[in-house]
């Protein structure tokens, strides 16, 4: 069995790795372990975890994971609101589509660390909540309301893939969900919804994420 260490943005992504990705990869003898990004280290007491504040803190945590012998190291961070000091961010506008821009930043991060063979940087387009649009029947059911189900489905119908729901301050996936379902809580409803949607449907709907899963699978050899 091979190990995959996943540096994640917060508790929601941690739950996604544990409850959705780990069971998916288990038949391939890949063992996934999520680690939440530390935003502040303190001398005494617990560290503060969750969220991406700057590249330096991310670099420290990723470097520590890369020193784990024999393990594949990957990430699950939101491309939306990624700090501008990340490699590739200042030059991303030269690329046409959102997926091309995200791939440019992912490759720039890999290059910053010297393109080690055990690193596969991944950025979620545009954030975790995009995955909830992979099946628009599930989240309204999780929220126990059909009041805005049609509006939720219309958002998905307006784009080719859920990953194209953009990164505007009021039009990012999470902002649209919160506008329709004010009771939505990322760490509670998000993992429940994606688990019910299932990884196969998410792979079909989200090509950028599907390629990431294929890259992890290729690690088996």
C-alpha cells in the first residue's frame, strides 16, 4: 500500500478526503491522509489551522510533507481567493480559460519546489462548493428545502461544467449557495452533500478534478 499525503485548506476538505476520496482509492492500495494547513504556529498550545493566508506558511507545511519518504504529496486548496504571492498568480492572466490558469499556477508551484517526482499540486476550481453542483438534486435535499431548487439547478445549467462557476466576490460557488440557502454551513452540509453525490458523478462533471484523481492513480505505477 502506498501513502498519499493531502495538504488541505480546512475541515471540509479534510472530511472530503476521509469520507469520499480515501474509500475510492482503497481498492488501488492507496492510503490517503489529509493534513490541514497550519495558518499560525504558536510556541505553547494548539496551532491555528485552516485557510490559506500566504505562500510562506503553505511552503513550510508542504516542505515538511515532502520530506516523508515514499509518499505522494498533493494538495486541495481553493483557486478562488488564492493569495497573490503564490507562484504563477502574477502571470495567470496570460492564460485563457479558468482551467488553464489553474494549471499554470499548479505547475508554477511544482516548479518552485523543484518539480519533485512525488508532488502533484491541485487547486479546486474555483472552490470546494463547485462540487455541490455536480448533482443539483442533492444539496436542496440535504438542506431539507425545495424552495430554491430550480434556481440552484439553473446556475448549473448556465455553465458547461461546475468548475466554470466563477471566482467573483458575489458569484463564486459558495456565495451563490449561501444566497439561496442561508442556513448552509460549509463544514456540515458540504461533506454530507458530496458524499451523497458520489465521486463517480463528481468525476464526470468536473474534468479538472478528474485529471487530479487520474494523476494520483498513476502514482501506483
